[in-house]
C-alpha cells in the first residue's frame, strides 16, 4: 500500500472527522456525519495497520478516532443539570410542533362524540342494546357519579394516571402504523358520546359535564397531543421530503418521543384533579376552574414557551438539545 496516496485520498474525511470530534456542540446532521466518518475511519485505520503497521498517518487517524469515541462514550453531564434546559427548550419545542394537529384531533373528537351522543339519546333500540331501563337508570343516577369516589383518592389517582399514560405512550409508539391513532381517538370519542347519550336519556346530561370537566380538559387534550405526535411520526416516513425515510423517521422519532415524557407529567396533574378535586363537595365553578387553569397552563407551555423554543432553533431533537437550550438561556 502507498501510504501517501492512501492518506491523500482520504485526508479530507480524516480532517473533517478531527474537526467535528473537537467541537463542543454538534447539530443533528453534524452528529450523524461524525458517526459516519468514525465508522469509515475505523475501517481505514484497520487497513493501514494491516498493510504498514505503525505510521504517522495511522497515528494521527487513531488520535482523531479516539477523540470521536469520547464524544460517544465519554462521561455525560449530570442528568439533573440538564433537566431545566429539557423543560425550557426541548420538550416545549416538541409540543409546539404538534400544536395544530392536536387541535384538529380535539375538533374531530368533539364532532364525533356529539354525533354519537345525539344518536344514542334519540335511538331507543341503541339504548336498549346497553341494558335494561333499570340498568341504564342505575348507571346515570349512581354508577357514573360513584365511580369518582368509590376508591381512596391516592389509589384512584394512581390508577387513572397509569392507565392514561399507557394510552398516551401507545399513541406515540404505535402512531407509526398510521391506523392506531385514528382507532384510539375515534373509539374514545364514540365511548364519550354514548356515555353522554345515556346520561341525557335519563335527564342527567348536566351531571355528565360537571364530573367530566374538572379533569377531562387536561386529560383529553394530553391524549390528543399524544395522538398528534404519533401521526407526525407516521407522516415522517410517508412524506420525508429531501431526507431519506430512515433519516426522517430517526430525526422526527427522536424529537417526538420526547412528548411522551412530558405527557406523563400532564396526565399526573389531571389524575390528581380527578382523584382529589372531582369528588369534593366544592362549588362546581371552583372545581371546573381548577381544571381550566391546568389546561390553560399546558396550552401556554405548548404555544408560548414552545414558540419561543422553536424560534431559537429547537425542534425537540435530542441532538439539538444543548445548543438550543443555551440560546434560550442567553435570550
């Protein structure tokens, strides 16, 4: 092997590998390029060692590869030190990306639920399929209300939180199929609508809204956000744009899976409201007001703080996390 000719042929890649390995921060594309150059450089170093043993080009390449390796395997920053920037930059930026689709899913749910509610309340045969008149009366007058107080507040909160977080995680994880999210959203809308129809048939539609409203505002919107994230992951490989499908799926998947972490917290808040507030004998404006404040806080976080993070260059991608967070702090 002619070492000089080999070094000249690959020198540009080696120089770029060394440059990227020395940088303090990397964008998403730069991180991908560093991985590519590291993989090819490792193979080229092996070829150099096999053909010529020790040499100056091989030693230099080995040093560059060592620096790059430290970027992948070196000790990371303290997790707790990264949390403020995560909640200020990465998470709101990811939520901001799905803001409009979240509203679309909200509107779809409202329309579908209303259609099923009207249909159920005005179709005796459909109502009869859910049980006898006595069964439906008991559901409307006792079961629906007692559901919120039959268990201890703490255990009930944990139950609804884990169940809703599981549903949200499924929407994000299985959204890539393109069918899971529509199925989950439409099924939920149908169930809500039919429950409203059953309550309306017994003259208790007001009770339905009074018991749903305190926790349901934030809880349902969190599920819609999860569905929007899942659908965007699906769309990233259907229409990747200038990227390959693999690149689009990797980049958008990294960013949007972040949303699942945030929704665990928002669903915890809605779970606490459902477990500790809904059952209280407080005036309904107070209980519904607590739920409304919680929803408005989430919307401000998504639209206001998320918009700021987006304008700072954040997309929610893990590779852009540190740089975008630093810019936000500087602003």
